[in-house]
C-alpha cells in the first residue's frame, strides 16, 4: 500500500522509516532478519525504512512486534516522567484503509513497553491477524460498543457491549467486526522483553 496510511502524530513517512531503521540497528538486526522475523517482505521493509511506502497498520504492528516494541514507540518520543495528560488532539491516531482506526491513549514512557488504545472497526471490517508478542506479554480487551470477534490461536470468541477478555500476548490473535454496525473496543497491552522469544525461533522465521 502506498501513500494511504494516515499518522496524526505529524511524523513523516521518512521520519517513521528512520525510527524503524534506528530501532533495528539498535538491536543489531539486519534488514533481512527483520523481514524474516516480521513476515514482511524484505522489499517492503526496505521501502518503509526509506519512507517511500506507507505501511498498513497490520504491517507496522508486525514490524514493531518483531522489534519487541509497540506502534506507539515508533510514532512518538518518550514523555518526561511524572503526570502526563494527553489531550484529545494530542493522541496519536493510526487509520487503516481497510476501514478501521487505532487511537493510542497511553504515552510512551522510558523503559516501559505498555500500550492502551481505543479501536474502531467499521461494519464488516476484519483487521487481520496480529503476530505473537514475547512470552510473558498480556492483552486485555473490553468492548464499548457493537460486537467483536476475537480469535486467539484459531479459536473465536464473540464479545458484545460490556464484555471483556484477557489473553496471553504470545498467541496469534485477530480482531473482526462481523456485524452491520461499528464496533468500538479498548485494548491494553503489556509487552515482555523480546529475548530469545519462540517467535524468533519459528522455522523460517515467520510469525504471521
């Protein structure tokens, strides 16, 4: 996908690419290895790093997961320690052409891999399958409006208004809205350090 994604942070595609490249180099991961770990083609990773192609939210999430971090950290600078107030117009919003958006409600904190977000899925929208995070990671979901199909390791769970769920973050997971109405849900994610993760030892290196 080229030129379709929107990043409310004001970060240019070149700036996003530079951050991904910086995170990759800080971990001493080659371009080929990042492609292998994320399941994203080498050519796509290269174009994203050069800022010549806009990644979908799913691709960006797979790259962040392979780097052991979150989309929020790729889009924003760490906040100063202390009380952090995120006004509505300062919250980072990532929109996907497939018909859904992710609003990041938590600040990026030094040394903390946590993300709190509000996601809206349009009618009939499937956000796709997300990669497993490192063992010890956890995700918490709460549905505010509509119906959400949460699939973890191939097992579907249907959540409605007011329902909540928790699952290990090191499992394949997917989100979809099968109804004719919008679905709004909150998701909190705690990421464990990606040290020798089974994800990185999968035959062929593909995680999703």
